[in-house]
C-alpha cells in the first residue's frame, strides 16, 4: 500500500513528545510566543492574588492531559459524570496533541467531533494565557447549540473548569471569558462573513465546513492575521466530491487514515525475523456480516487493535506546500460506541450518499452536475470558428439584420477572469455564440482590457452589452460612459421575487441566481436554443467553465444552490448567460425564462 507504518510506535511517540506545546516556570516551549501581555490586575477579579502562586507552579501539560484532568463526560447508564477517558479513544490523543497548527477533520456523524472541538478550545483557553479563539459554524442555531453543549455544560459540570471562569465571565452565549484573559468568541457565517470581521483571533475553529461558502473562508481567516500563534482547526462531514472539505482534504492535507492491522499475513523478511501486518484502511469493503473484516482474508479485525495507528496517505504534501493541514478521517467504523449492527442497518436503510458521508466519512459524487460533457458537445457547431478568417466574415454581415449582444463577466485575473461573449440569432433560429474570449496575462490589466472590449463592441456593432454588476464598479461605469446606459445593462445576482427584476432605484436588473442558471442549463440540455463554437476551440477554458458548476442542497436556504469547485473557474458560463439576458431585452424567450415576458421591458 502507498503508506509507511512507523514500526516502533512507542519510540516514535517518545520522539514526538518534545514537539508538544509545554509550559513551565520559564514560560512556553515549542510554540511561537504570543505578544507580551501587560498584566494589569483587575480588582474585580479574585484570581489576581493567586496569579503569582499560579506562576510558581506552572506545569507541562498537553491538551489531552488537560482534557482527562478537567473535563467530565456524562455516564448515562450510571447517571454520573466521569472524567473524560482516552482509553477507548486512543485514536483521539494524536489529534488533541498535534503540534501542527492546521488540522482538518473529515468525520462521519456521531463520532464526537463537536466534543473534540469544544474540549480543544477549552483546553487551549485554560492552558494558554490571553488566548483568543474564534468558533464559526454556518448558522446561528448550530453556534448556539455548540456554545451550550460543548462549552457551557462542560464548564458547569467540572469543578476544575469552574475555577478558570466565573458565571459573570462565561454566561454570554457568543463570548466565553476566562480568568486568565483567554476568551472564546462564537459566530456564524452562512451567506456572508460580516459578523466575523475584525475579531482578533489566535485560534480559528471552523465547524461544519461543508456548509460554509468557500468565498467566506479567507474573510474569516483574516481574523488571525495579527496573531503570532495562528492555529486553524477545520472540521465537517463530507458531502459531494466538489465540496470545500474534500478540496482541502485532497489538495492541502496529509490525509491521515486509521490503519487497522490483520496479523494473519506475517512475512519473513530476508534479513531476519521482521514480520509485517496487512494494513486495512477502513471502508465499506471492511464491513463483514458480524464484524469488521480484513480486505485480504475476510477474517475479523479490530479497530482498537493495539497496533492500529494513524498513517498519512499523502506524505509528500509536505514537499509541495509549506504548511499542509494535518487531515484526519474518522468514520463510524472505528468508534467503539457505534455497534456493528447499527452500521449494517444504516447500510440497508440510508441512501448511498448519506451512508458514505455520515457513516464512512467519505465524499460521494451523486451526479449533481447540471451539465454533462455531451450536453455541451451537442450544442457545439463545427462551422463556428474563433479564428480571424471566420471572425472577419462574421463582422461583415452582423449588425442591422443580425443584432449582436455581448455578455461581460468581470474577473480579477486571479482565479476569476473577465470573459467577453458575443451572440446573435442566425438563420438556424438558435442563439449563436460566435465569439468568446477570456482575458489573460497582460490583458488582465484594466486599461488594456477596457480598450480591447471597446474595440470589439465597436467592430461587431454590438447593440447591447449585459454586464455583471458584482465584478466591477469602475469597468461598468467606464463602459456606460463610452456607450451610454441604453447599450450597457447591469445585472446583479440576488434572490428577487421574480426571476429577472428591474430595480429602478438601483438602475440595474436583479437576477434570481439559482432559477435563471437552472433555466439556462435546461436550455442547453434542450439542444435547440443555443449554438456554441466548435468543440476543439470551445472546450478549454469555455466548456470546462460550464462543467465546473455543480449543485448542492443547502439546508440553510432549503433549496439547491449552484456552486463551483474551489480553484476552478466558471466565468464563461456567466458571460454567456449575461449575453443571453441582454438579447432578451429585444427578443424575449418566455420558453426559456418564463417571467422575462413580464419584465423584459425596462423603464428608464
Ligand atoms: Zn487478513
């Protein structure tokens, strides 16, 4: 298999011990020190007199040791609270104590993910003086539940944690303060991350990562920009293969898997008595009738085997990027409190995506892409060519009889690009995209780009240009100044009551993003609405932009939303959509976008 087992685990753990963040009377070790905090005793707080005493007794402690010491777990059978134990959760210790500052947990449901995040946040807050942590989940409700169940309750049930805080300090749902001046701020960010802006943080904990919008993550990470510590803990349950969590997992993480040995395959190595186990990375093929089984011999294996351990399936990531995420996958198969019978039951009753996501902790591609490659290929016309000869012929006859419409999706030249599209109705009756161009390299320069767009609009006698409002104030104003507001029409994605709605006050159209994108996808699938340039020239990057779009159900909005895979572009699709919308001002297509018949006429 493609991973290495460190044979002497005990030796390895001894050698790792020096890497843990520890603390003694001389201060912290193995951690970038935070900025010096000027300690000012607060007369209101009784702890101040203890402070010197505490400093004398500083001890080395890891988050897992602190958790065992301070955190109590409810024992429902015996109706008592017992100290948190790693005995049955041996796999958790490394995740609690890793010195790596970036961790990514890809978890099934019910694997104590939230408990772990809560315990780590509490441990960090208590161990480290004046540490600011920021917890973010997608919704208000999720954040409140986390605050109540994973922070408030552990504090109230632990006589030790209670000494780190007071009711006065910790009563606020969105802010937990500790007497050592550490604090945990809690926020939520679904559609926008505005509530997180400007909160200084040393530790950023993003929960339910799969439901956060990719574009919001950098905004939240910005909160740690002034910290010397910068710890990032991301976690969630996987969804589709396009989801953010899968993207971070495959692109930036060590992809650690819990390797379970089967001892029946010992091999005598030539040099001596060394034997090797067969290692199993837990997946559906390991679900036997009565227990987990080895994928080679189909005999029982045990997830809590003494030799079971974390292995990295992507060890070379360290050579590729300087600060990879330490990624851990935790499926239900390895946690002791989910019974094998339950797993068999879920295998029968859950849908395939749900079983993969929630039980196996794996992403599942459930075919959520609105367009297939074949859909796009079937719209391509081999006669439509992007090279100069063909384009010169087109220029000669378009204009009066064949009014030309343009679509402009503005981009920055980094991860998004400006794409200019021209279309008209040809004799075939199809709306024909005969020109499409992506501005790259020197053309990403705003002034160069603007001159080029101006030239194209003039040469092809464009009647109207539909522009993306979101991408550019300056370029939209500039185009309007040159061509006038009748020819330059701005569209903004939103969720208006109608699919496309003119907002007189705003002087632009609001476009219902999901509905209109759906309509255009359906039109492409019909194969009789559009004609695109020949496949060879259209394929990259234009067709691939269309194919990068996928849909995912949003629990928050209670509908499917279209997203693009992180690190991919989808600008060409939006450019074509804008071009089509602009054409509908003169030639409505109620068969494609129904409500356009009522809203196609713009008031001044
Ligand atoms: Zn075996």
